[in-house]
């Protein structure tokens, strides 16, 4: 292992030198999300300004640290100082930061926080990690995201990378499995099956070669934990895969990743090459005689392919249809051979567990759900983003302390994506773990948490998810194919104001049938959004059915647009944006809205609310 | 048959062994990467290469939302209809697109300017609702903003 020490020394030296760089270092958060918020423009501006001002600075791309609402984020490290973070940076702010702040001039631009893990306050600047959104987090799997350059293996190594692998190789397969069992780790892909046990089944299964598959399909339409992790720290996933492969006895691994994630794919490819170069992957890993190669397979866009047997069919080049289990993939998976499938987050957690020990990891979380979990906290919420908290944290703490709550009154939180449910206010003190969410009628799922406020219609949300699952049903079993379509039709009827009271009972019966008689997890959970909304938000269904009214003013057929004459300033802004000429009126006088011409496009409403001279006079009721 | 398409398909196919249908999805991805869509001609060539029927190929290709059977427009619009975008009003944006462009998802405008498709989450839900046009993600969209942006494309 001398070789490893040499590699480590070199990496530590590089990382240390970067912290002590005699010139400034600039770090830009360049995850897909950062880029969507304009980080690429910031990147260009930084390049332009440093060349124009002849600033001798190093510029690095890092992944995403998680608080999406602060993006684009840019850190500046002045010689002799730690990194200082600046939020919501645009081109103008970039120029000012690189001139005013770098030169130490008196400036209104205050950093959000510093990133020195050891210190509390530096020059009156608090730690970045003290902010409300980060304070309650426990970052185990996300620990490198936004901190290291994800395209530089030395950064990863300098922050304890591959120490877990080293330990694993010494422990041997049984030892690794024991350690994972001790940690209590359960799969993060949704079902929560104990990971150690799953590995043991595959290890003990007869047949060769064995395969390891990483499920990076992330099909929940509203979740991005796995994407962010792979973009910010691809090495953690890959190290976890090498350890898993050694434990089960596989020499070939696949990462089944969504084609919609081009940046993650690129970063994984770079990371794989760098690992092979240093001997952490490929033939004869760290001179132990163990060989393992990883292939990337791009998923072509089908939610059901996240289901493990469908995923295997898809890797084999077929339509991604689930098949019945048993046999489980552990005994008969890819090409009929023993196969172990794990989620991205599950695998990326492994290195740290090996390094710190299973007992250490089991120190986080609840009795049945150990460790931490990442969540994509989005929807009607002030501080949206990617977070990691110990299992057992209450929904209230996550939504209100970390996320800052919604601006309008809270109505519901949706967990588990299309397979999950909507929970009402009375569940806010529920500790988030596998069992308690299931008991409440929802599921943990992969980690989507969508917050909804009084402007969200719960019938519409149920309709949205059923539209998704009915389209994504592979069609193999009748209850799922026909059942989800029937449920969708009824929900459409209700949102059009044509619902009848007996529909609620039909929905519940149909829901139970689909749940109990479908082959795979898609069908078995698809009715959850309907069943939970009927259970916890029945009054909203009743309003739609009995009073033909949508209390949240979302369902198109049940709302009207109106001008409140008293408020209307007669600014004529709405007249200009209305595509049908439905609004008329002379300047400076209250306008008329002709309902027979209105197509309910919402343009006038937006303009009237956000334009300075308009009077916020248009309402949807 | 379109000679250009035929040539690129053949050179793509040569990278994959014949008769091994486990590579079908990768082949479809590679062909679409080059041609931007799966033409009937390309499917014919793949069918010969792998010795499987056209209907088998269509069966697989239509199962996955990634594959397109229409030539794309000069600009590609991808409207996000993921959960976060939905609760923030994504449907209104879709209505603007379908009514302004007079097409539905999966189609290309008659003048070849825009093609339109829906996607389930572009991974930047915190900026919802979002619309991606070519390689630019337009975030925190509104009906009015989207119309203005559409006007800016040639
Ligand atoms: C319809 C459906 C979609 C799924 N999608 C995913 C997914 O996108 N990612 C994932 O990791 N697991 C997904 N799963 C769960 C997988 O089948 C499987 O349980 C998981 O990948 C196992 O890994 P784990 O034990 O590490 O959680 C899905 C299951 C079903 C039924
Ligand atoms: S439950 Fe639905 S998605 Fe699953 S196998 Fe049956 S038809 Fe296909
Ligand atoms: S909602 Fe649209 S169509 Fe109706 S009045 Fe307003 S702008 Fe005109
Ligand atoms: S800003 Fe990166 S995950 Fe959101
Ligand atoms: S739901 Fe639209 S970006 Fe995620």
C-alpha cells in the first residue's frame, strides 16, 4: 500500500497548496442548477474581468452546495483567508466582487459566510454553515458537494477519499458486509431494504459472473438529489461501487443513468478515467488482485425503468417491463446472473461507513432508520434546495426551520413522488423515517419533498400524479393500465365540476384494487396520491363536487377572471397582453373583462399583480 | 432514401456488432444523436444490421420518451412538467406554447421554427417553473415572460 501513501501525499499537498495559494482563488458553483440560474454567465464574466484587470487568480468549478435559492454562488479565497461565499451573483456583482472585494476596498458587498470549518467568526463574518438552511443539516453523503472540484481526484483523496476502500480491501467481503449490517443502512432508492442483507444474498447466490448495478435513473419528476450528488462528488459513488463489488464478488458494474443528466454523465466519465489511472478501478485494484470495471448505460426516459427488473430488461436492450419476483435479481438478474442493484445515495454513503465504522453511522437516525437522508426541498417554500438531515427529523423542522416555510399558509407536503402521498398539517411533527411515513399513507421514496400552500389544489395534484403514472404504466398488467386511466378520468371529471358524490367511493375502491393487484411498485403505489388526498383533504373534493368550486382557484373550469373595479387604475397593461381582446376600457377608467372571450390564460393576472402602475385588480375566483 | 442519413446511420452501426440486439437502445441513442430523430430509413438500416423486425424496433423505441420520430425544428422547446414546476403553474406555460405555436407536444411547427416536448423535471426545481429552449434554461417563468422570450427567437 506504499503506492496509496504516495498518492495521498501528493493529493494532500495539492489541496493544502490550494488553501494557501498566494494568489486569490475563485470557486463557482456549476451544477446544472447553478448553470440554470446563470453560473455560466458568471464564469464568463470572471474570466473576462480577471484578464482585463490582470488579476492573477485561480478559477475553479465546484458542484452544488445545496441552497438553490441562493444560486449562483461564488466563493472568493483571498490569500491568508478562507473561502468567503457570495450569493445570487450576476455579471455586475461579479465585476464589483473582483474589484472592490478583492482589493479590500470598503464595499457594500458582504459575504454570506465563510467556509472555514474550524472557526466561528472571521472579521465579523459568520460561518456559512450557521445559516438557518444549513444549521440543522448533517452532511455525510453531501460532505464534498460544492467544496471540491468534482473533476479533480486529488481533492477527493485529500478529503479522506479511498480510505474506506482501503479498509474494505483489508476487511474482505464478509467483513464489509458485517460492517454495513452494523450500520443499519437501508436502501435510499425508495423501498428501504437493508443493504447489508441484500449484499449477502447476492454474495451467497450461485452463478457467475455477478453484476453490480447502480440505479441512477431518478425518475421521480421533482427530485434531483442523485443528480446533484453525482455532479458534485462522483468519486463517492464510484468508491462505494468498488467496495460493493468487492463484497458481492462482481467484476463488472453498470451505472444506469438518465440521459437527461448530461453533466453528471460527463463528470462520472472523467472520474472513472482518473480512478483507473491511479489504480482505484480497473485491473488489479491497489495491487490486491481484485479487478472491477464500470460501464455507463444511458436510460432513455421511462419512469418504470427505475424498477429493478425493468431496469435490467432495459440494460439488456428490451422494452423496460417489470417481471414478477421471485426470482429476485440477487439470484437471477442481468443476463440471468446474480445481480445487486443499489441507488446512488446508498452507494455513495458506503465509503464513509467503512471509514468511520458501522457503529458510528448507526449513531444517527431512529431505531429502525439509521443515518441521514438527502431531500430535494421544493415547491412553495422560501429556501428551496438540496438538504441532508438525520433520519427522524420532523417534517416541521425540515420545512420551517431549514426551508423557512411557505410564504402563504402551509397546506400540505408531498413525499415519495408519484408513489407517495400528500400529508396535511397534522403530520408536521411526524419524525421522518421509513415506518412513520408509510404508516401515514405516504412513503419515504427517494427524497422529493414538495411543499404546498393554500394556492395548491389537492385534487389537481392528485390528477397530476395519476396523469403521470397512467402515462408511465408499462401496460403489462390490466389493473395498473386500466385502473390508473379510470382514476384519472374520474379526477378530470371532478376538476371540471362534473363530479358526483359516489365518485369518492369509486376512487377509493379502484385505488385499493390497483394497489393490491398490480405486479410492480409503480402500480402498487400509484393510487397513493389520490387515496391520501381523499383521506386528508376530503373537504376540497367535496367543494369541487358539491359547490363546483375550486378553493385554491386552480382548476380552470371552475374559476373566472374578474376585474375589481375599485382597484383598477385603468393602466391598460392587461389590454396589451390579453391574446383574445377580452379586456376593454378607456385609459384611466376601470376596465371590463368579457368572460365569453376569456380563455383563462393568466397573462392579465400576472401583469396586474407585478406591474408597478397596475392596481392588483384582477382576481381569479 | 436520404443519402446523408443512410451514410451516417451506417457509420454509426459499424461501431456495434451485428445481430446483438442488447445494444439496440444504445444504437437508437447514437443514431438520434447524429440525425436528431429516428427516420424510417434509419430504422430500416438498424433492422437489417441487428436482424430484428422493424416492429420490434418500434416497440422498443416508442416505449422510451427520449426517442423522436419527427425532424426537430430550428429551436427545441422543452417544457418542464415535473411536480415542482406543476405546482408553480407549469400548465399555464404549456397552454401558452400550444396556443401560440399551434402544435402539441411531440410536434414541430409548420415553418420548422420550433419543436415542442414535455420533460419530467430538469433538475432545477428550485427555479420552477422552467422552460428549456435549446441549451438555455429559462427559470421562474411566467406566461407574459414566456411570450416575450418566444418573440426573441428567429
Ligand atoms: C416504478 C418504480 C420506479 C423506481 N425508480 C427508482 C429510481 O429512480 N431510483 C432508484 O434508486 N430506485 C428506484 N426504484 C426502486 C428500485 O426498484 C430499487 O428498489 C432500488 O434501486 C434499490 O436500491 P436501494 O436498495 O439502494 O434503494 C423504483 C421502483 C419502482 C417500482
Ligand atoms: S404495475 Fe403497472 S408498471 Fe408495473 S408491471 Fe404492472 S402495468 Fe407495468
Ligand atoms: S386570462 Fe387571458 S384571455 Fe382571460 S382576460 Fe386575462 S389575458 Fe385575456
Ligand atoms: S442550486 Fe444546486 S441543487 Fe439546487
Ligand atoms: S420539476 Fe421542473 S425542474 Fe424539477
